[in-house]
C-alpha cells in the first residue's frame, strides 16, 4: 500500500503528539545527574553563589564592540548575577541545535536562547517571566534595476523562535516557506547579499543588529505576531527561579532596563551603527596575523593572547603604564629586556616577546591538571608576577588545600591584602591586593571564551 505524502504527514504528527503527551505526564521528577564529558565541557552542580548560564552566542545577544563582549542578553545576564549577588559562570555556544538540546537537560540554571515554544514544548520547560519581546520581519535586498526575482521562496533559519505569516505579503498564496535545519540567521544574511536567496526571515533584534553591515539589504515588514522572549530555567531550582523572576519583574521597571533596550533595540543605537566591522569580518584586532604567527609554535591559542593584550592596552602599541610598563603587552622594563624588547620595538616584536613570556608561564604551571585552571594561573601570573601566585600556593599548602586548584589559590591571593596572611612566614613577597588580579584573570578568560565563539 502506498501512502500519500499528506497522509504520512498526519500520521507523523499524531505519533509525535502522543510521544510528547507521554513524556509530559509520565516524566519522573528526579534529581538531575551531573553532566560528564559533555560537548560543552561543563559539569552542573548546584551552587549558592554561582549562576550557571548557557547563552546562545549570536549577533544580537553576544558580539564584540571594540574587542569587548557586549550584547543585550549578555548585559542582562551580568546585571542579573549582580542583582542576585552571584558569580556568573557563562558558557557560550554558537550552534542553535546544541543549545536547544541543552534547554531540556536541567544542566544549567539558565539557558538563554529564543526558540519556538508551542504548547507541548512549553509543558516540558520551566520558563522565566519574559525579559523582552520581538517579532519576525522580512529581509530582502534593496531593489535594483538588474535584480530579478522569479521565485518567492521565504527562507527561515534553524530553530527560529516563532510562527510566521505571509498574509501581509503581496499575493500571499504565491509564497513558499522553506525551513532550514542548519543555517543560522547570520549565515542567511550573507547568502541573501550574495543573491543565493531572495527573501529571509529574521527576528527584529537580530535584523537591526546586522543591517548596518549590509547596506544593500533592508527590513521591509513585520510578518508575524510579537512574541515573548524568556529564559529556560532549571526545573529543580524553585527558590532560585523565584528570585530570578522577582528580579526580572523589578528590573524591567528600572531606568537601567530602559537604557539597555534603547542601546540594543533602537535603529539609532550608536553601538549597533558603530560596531567595529572587524567583528563581522571575524577579526579581533589589527594584529591577528602576528598573533597567529608567533603563538602557533608555542601551542598557545592566539585568541588568549589577544584577550590579554586587550586587557593590558586595548591594542594601543604606544601605551605607557604604571611602573613603566609599555606597549601592547605592557611588559615591565626588566621583563621586556629578557626578551630583547624596548619601548622602541615594533608591535610585532612586542607580541613575540609577550608570547615568549606566556610560554614560560605555561611551562611553569604544567603541573596544573585542569586545562581551564591552568589558563587562570597563566593570566594571574602575567598580571601579578609568579611570586605572588607562589605565595598564595604556599598558603594553600599550609591550610591543607590543593595548590593546583585555581579557586583555592584565588582565595588566598585575595587574602594577601590582610595582615594575618601577608605577614605569615610562608609568604615571601608580603602585601598584595590580590582581588585585582583575580578579577583580571576572570575578565581575560571571559573575553577569551567570547573570542573562541566568535572568531575561529
């Protein structure tokens, strides 16, 4: 027996609906198991002071402005963590399918991504109060005398967040809607510009973020209803979820929220209209070529070095800092001399010398088994010098804690500003305001993680 395509579709929908209903009503509420060996290398353990968030890193919610990570949800999540007095542990992922799969895992406190939440899917999730709204829009090329469109195919990106309607389009019945299972909105913008597509769908926020970089494209009309943008919360964090929703309800009434919306959702936003084109061309700095050239032989990720340079000098090669530090890498004169670097050295020579120093620090902390912890050690030592890190490690040993675990060392590094600790006989270099260095390392690593997501 041969089944028609429509009959097969009805059967598929019926079976899918039954499966979803079974999941909804029979799914046991048991404590989530820790994540081991996940594709995101993140283990979920509930913490009183850490807010663990998975953010879909795309153009409107996370991007680089003058080499600094910004974006509506990025800033909103940072404000949330601050408001809850929690540390933000942010994981970035630019693959919509991978982030979507994690929304059902309860492995994070928040999964921040827009996707279609019909009645059945919504039953499987714990959603926050809406943090904002958006709507679908039609994007097309600016009319050109030589541009002929023969087929009205409307392309919809993967995991698009809401229903679309062609009712408002000319001759609605002539339009064909094509749903992509792989292409992101950003990829479709490129294909539209290259005339590989003629019409695409975008949410409004992404559209106004990208359009300043595509002068030959335009947003023509809204093609669907407004929809709420919400976070997916962890089913098992009842108390934290209540705090998140209370904070959202209050924050949305604030001037700070109003400014945030104007910053990212207004077509006249300076951030949107003056974002460095280097971000969109997958560049971090004017020195990417040199960073790649000198980092590769030492097996150092050039994007980590770029993050350090931004933290040190914001890519200003002639900067002179406190204590005589100078150049892109802000090397102190004595350290620079070891690598043959002077204030007159070229930016390329400065980068080479700084990478040699980072390589030396990498060797120094080779006994740190955790890869991410080792990066924190390297960044902290680059900022404070290895001596203060060794002091903190000696304090770890004295108080019975593992000196190769960054959180332990960070704690005692901060305590080196208190006389009880900097006067301890095991401390060789005395007083140090270690909180500055801990924050330095956190900022470098956070930016580095952003660079890894946005630039390959």
